[in-house]
């Protein structure tokens, strides 16, 4: 049972890490677009 909980924790941590990476990437994309628009004006 304890092993199962440990596996779930690892999966959860991996999911969180992935989510964080995606959010960071999205923020970077938005920032890049914003910079491009600012330069264009």
C-alpha cells in the first residue's frame, strides 16, 4: 500500500512539473508576442 502511495506522489510531482513548464513556456510566448508588438508600434 505504501509503495502505491509513493508511486502516486511521484506521478503527481511529475504532472506538477510538466504543468509548471507549460505555464512558463506560455508566459514566454506571450512576452515574445508582446515584445514584437511593442517593436512594431
